C-alpha cells in the first residue's frame, strides 16, 4: 500500500467531524478484573472466515494504515484477530483493553452475530438488521474494568465493509481517547512532573506546560528553550520559541518548516562540526493539520528531520500556537531520535506532552 494513500486516510481521521459511535452500552463493575493491554493494541473480534475474507482486508487497510509521519512504516494500530471460540477456549484473553467486534447480521449462524445479539439486546439488534444507518455502538466493561468494545455491524459483507470505512474516523478517535489515560501514565509515571522546568516555561513564554519529571534543560537562550529526555534507547526533545504575532502567513507550512530549520542549523548539531538538523521534505511529504486545543488555535506540521552531513534522523511534530491575548505565537518543535527502534509510541508521548500546553486565562472550548 502506498504511503500517500495510507497518510490520506489518517488525514481524514484528523479532519472529519465525528458523528457516529454516540451510543454506548454500559455495564456494572461487579468483581471484574482490570483490563490489560498496551496503547494502540486492538483485538478484532469476528469469525475466522470473516477476518480471512474481504471484510478482514478492509479492517487491515484502515486499522493498519501508516501512522504519519515516520521514517519506516508503522501502523496506526497493532491489531490481532480473535474469534468468539478463541475467547471461550482462553477466558483470560477476554481481559484485553480494546476490542472491535465486527459482525455480519445476515449470517445468523455466526458466533459473532450471536454475541452481538446478546450484547445489544433484541430491540437494538432488530434495528441493526433493518436500519442501514445504524452500524456502530460502543460498550464498556463487558469482561473487565476499563475495557472498551466497539461494535461494527451491517446486513451483508459489502455493507459491513462500507460500515468499517465510514466509522473508522470516529472509531480511531474513540480508541485514542480510551488509550489517553495509559499514555499519560507512561509519560508521567516516573517522577511525575518537573515543576522547575514547568515554571521556567511559564516564566519564559507565558505558557503552562506539564513537563515530565525526567526531562532536563539542554539549552536556554532569550525566547529559546530546548528540553530533552535521554535514555539508552532514544532521545526525545522539545524546543520552544516565541515570536510577535504579525499575520496569518506565520501559520503556513513553509514558515513553520523555516522556523525549525532556522533553529536546527544554529543549535542542533552532532559530533561533526558541519552537521546540523534540517527538514527532509523530499523523501516523505510533511503533513499539516489545524485545530483548537485547550481554547488555543494550533497549526501542526508532521514530517521527517535529518542531520545534514551526518547519518541521523527521525520524526518530528511542529506546533504553532496563537497566544492572542499577548499578541504572540509560540513555536514548539518535538522530535525523536531512536535508531533501530519503532518510533510511533515515542511520537505519541511527545504529542501528549505538547497537548498540555495552554495560556493562563484562556477558557477551554
């Protein structure tokens, strides 16, 4: 599958207005165990013949499409298939955190369809059979606490494949929201927050940012701050800059890339004297998104950085935030260096940190 089409599907996920998966099935906690599983792990629950056919191909096309933008292809979600018979044979597997149940309601002999009917109840099941617009539901805590089950269903395989396509943006959003608590625990689980660096960010840039406890200050200059986390496997960096707000042209993709190349050439070097960080927009395109976060207008650009005159590189996300009250823009650049390692989760951790950014007095909308 081409990088372009995979990234296009992710862009659709980011930009679509979420309108489905509104109904939920809630259950009492009783004495259920706590659900297990890593972020981005998704169990596709359906019959074997369904998963091995065209419907399974559709599931893989969307759920395993490429996470943008990484040097080597990694999927948005890590999926595994289980059937109802698998769960019956290995009950501990029912304690996974995230399930997506995929059912063709025209196949009344299917074990998955029977499970769907039991979970939805007769009234909603009848609606699933007769109403082509009713194709998804979200359930909570069926077998374990903090567990989510997303139901996708339709009458016939072609309609089921279409339901997967139409519901994927909202499903991906729900899964990421469900994973947020575990992602946050990973980012802040050791030594929690570095209050000294958080105060430094507030004093220097007028911005609140929840800096994780293990981060250290690398370089501080007027209107420039480089924070980083180093361990034996990888490096995560966050660079913050401040500029007066002049006009909308500051929020173009080209200008944001210019801002990161500018500081990269001056401050980010390797062991070679003539090596410096720059942005690679030739081998993979840079993708841009616009949204409001914590009441603040944000322009985001994702792409690949590399070291000029050296063999180093990795993914980055640049953010430009409008501090309207102060008449300023805050530039935040987050990048990863993790040679030989998968980088998706590291990028998500940086994104989790940056999305704590907010300006005092701004009301979240």
